[in-house]
C-alpha cells in the first residue's frame, strides 16, 4: 500500500502520534538529540523571520487575553540512549530546525529575566520583583534547558537538546554567549537565528518604560511558550520507521533534499558497524556531494543515478528508487554486517566521485586524462553543449561514456552535440522519445564498455532525427529562427560551427564533419553576434527589412570587430569583413553591395552547410 510519491503509507508503520506542546517535550525528564548523521541547521533568514512572526502573533493574542495556539508541525522521534545514564532519551529524526530555534529563544528569554533581575536589584526598591525575575530564570533552566542526573551519588546537569556533532560545539558556545567562529554554513545560520531573536527581544523591551512593563513583556512570551506552541509528536518504535515517516511528511520549514535523506540513512547504517573515523569520512563525502556540485545536490544525485542506470527520474520523485539501486543494503530490516557497512561506505565514496565528475562536465570540462584527441576546438565544443546550449540532459550519457578510450569518446561527444543542437535546440523535439534511447546506451556502456558500438548510437539518433527533426523541419526552423533573447546563443553556435567546418564543407563534405584546423578556436562564449545590415542603417533596403534578424543577415565577430563596425552601413563594414580572421566574414566582404539577392544567396549557403554539419 503506497501513499505520497510511492512511499509506504504511515498506517503500515509502528508509531504513536500525540498532540503536545513544545514546552512539554522539553519539560520531560529526558533529553533530545539530533543524530550525527542528520543534516545541520538549515533555516535561512526567511524561515527564522517567519518563526518570529508566529511567536509575535501568539504574544499579541495573549496580551489581549484571546490566546490562540499555534501549530508548529510534526516532530518525529525514535528511542535513543544517553551515554552514561539511564535517563530517558529521544532521537530527533525530524524537527530539529524548530526545536533548535525554540531552544535559542528559551535561553535568550532566560537571559532577559536574569538581566531584568539585575536591573531590579540595582534600583534597591524592587526586591520582590527581582526575586520574581530570578525565579522565572531558574525555572526555565531547571524545567526546560537542562536535565539533572543523580547517579552513583553524584549529580550532573546536561542540556536538554543536543545537535549533531558538526553543529553542537558551536551551538553550545552560542547558547553560553562565549567567543565563537562559524566554520560551516549551518553555524552561520545558527548565528543569524540567534541575532534575529535577540533583535526581536530588544525591540519588545525598548517599549518597556519600567520594570513592571518588562515583566509583562517577558511573561507574555513565557506563557506563550508554556501553553500555545503545539506539535504532533510521532514517536516511532525504531530509527528505520522514524526515517520512513520522515520521508513521507511534508514538514514545515526548509525542504529536505533527497541527498539529506540518503545521507541520514547511510550514515546511520554505517555507524552501527564502522569506526567513528570511517563514519566521519563518509560524512565528509556527503558534505562534498551536498555543497560541491554546479548542478545542485539533488540534480547531481539524479544525474549520477541516470549515469549509472539510464533511468531519468521524475522531478521530486521518491528517493527510495535511488536507495534501492545505489544502496541496496539499506533495504534490509536485518542488522548490518561489517562488510555491508563497508559496502555502503564505498558506495558513498563512489557517488561522491561521480558527482564531482558530473559537476565538471556541467562546467564544460572533460573528465578524462589529457589526450591529443582533446583538441582546443573539441574542448570548446564540449563546453558549448552544456554551458551555451544548456542541454543538461546529455550530461549522464557523456559521463557514462567516459569509460571509452579518448578517440571513441570524442566521436560520441561529436554525435551527441550535433544531434542535441538539431533535436533539442532548434526543433525542440519531444524529450520522452529520447529518454529510452539514451537509457539503452547508458546501460550498454555500463554493462560492456569494450563492446559498445558507436554505430548503434548513431543509427538510433538518426532514427529519432528522421522521426522528430527531419530535414524539412530542421530547415524550416532554421529559416524562421530570428535574432532575439532566446535565440542569440543558438544562432551564434550555428555560425561558429559553420566556421569550424568551413574547410571540410568546401573541400569534400563526406562522412562526419571535421574541423580541419583543430587548434584555431572560435570561442562560443566570447564571440558576438552581429547584423550584416543593421536594422537602423541610414539607407536600409526596404526589401531587406523583413529579413533583418534572419540567419542570412547575421554573422559572428570578435568584440573588437563588433565595436569597430557597430551600426555602420554595409559599405563601411565591408572592409572589416574582408580582413576578418573568419572565412565566413571574408566571404561577406566579397559582395559589392548587400541586397535581397545576396542575402538569399548567403542564407541558402548557410542552410546547406547546417544541413550537412548537423546530419546524423
């Protein structure tokens, strides 16, 4: 039985839901901790601001004696152990953002009571009020901030809420108002949350004209904390059940990424059998995955999954599919063995390497050792496919193909690039038809790279081209493509490719197009698009007006050349065209004038070259 996104229904799990208050959760005899394998503090400025708005709304309702409880969402817990004591302990699987922020507010409120006590004592005539403030501060410490263990005739006090290993030392110094230096993004977010809460309390206390006003302000928040902040505690029987609940719930706050979910599951699994140093190494791998990709964590994860399996996941799809494929040991309810834990650790390390390589591809880099096949022109084209044309769906196939020898890898990239421009950029053919073809070839590359046949890839892409991006359709789309915000890059790319393949086309356009001078790079990123006849030219031929923004009236130039010709007439531009380093521009310079007849001749020539270059 399945529910949201194919996840198991909550009814099939063993847990006890109960409505309670946050103060009751903190006020129990036990303690709470965030597992080391959970993500760090994630609330950004906006989330903290919304929290403070919710707090203030409850405070204002209390002030006018019309209290209104506020629901802060669900908190998922599982049984845990507190080392060195028999005191009850719960592990927080979901809800740490809310609980940590509330805890910051509690400690800030306690310090305000202590400051109010000192102020009242200093006046000398408010001893009773000073005692009141001191009592409130002590109660917050005893009931909500700290738990007291009395074992073996000794007593110790421990904080009620412990964050994960990466955040808790900083959290402790922040609560104690000790000197601290943030070393992680989560530390900076905790610091901001504390600063925002202090600013909120400052604003409230600035309105107080005397100690009695201060008492009313602080007490309104104290009572709101005690009575008005509701949660539903989902107390699971095991960590695995708690994690499954966590995946299904749409909790308030910062959305949990699939990477966060897998990080939690894998680290928890490994921590049962591996040494702490090995678990720490896994955590570092996950930190790299979460922060080190140009694609973003979940897109990088999906790209890695597709590169391994050929399966393109639906946006916001369940993480279970990835877990089953990449971390099958996590699917078992049996206790893990040491070797299974090591398998999971190795799988995380392998995933990190994949994500690093995928990120490099997304940035236009080739993920293979230097080779003379990787010419400057090839590198520029490789970069253009993703960085200029934004054909990100090609990334998993390009990554899977890195197992091939360089000469074969170059051929695969060439075919994919030219196909993607025709199919995905110009015609914008359906992606659903392409998915199974890419999937089949990714799977073939993974299963038997030595036996992979590039000819099979070419045949399959040619079939797709014939079905969805035929010669007639491709030609028509090129003819109707006009200069504009969304078409400047494709038009620029087409003209640069025409330049790169000009000698091949002029000499003998047989087989796959080849750049005869692979060291002379026309950079797709820096080259500029220029009109041959400007739309605001002084003596514009009216017959050319309808075609001003078409391919035949466009060319590419360096920035310096572009600056030189600007909006000048064709007669003035002709000298620059004639002396250009680019053959396509020198051909323009051979025209005596620029009129409709010459435009049509050039446009036809460019179309013929495109049809040859982008033929699969």
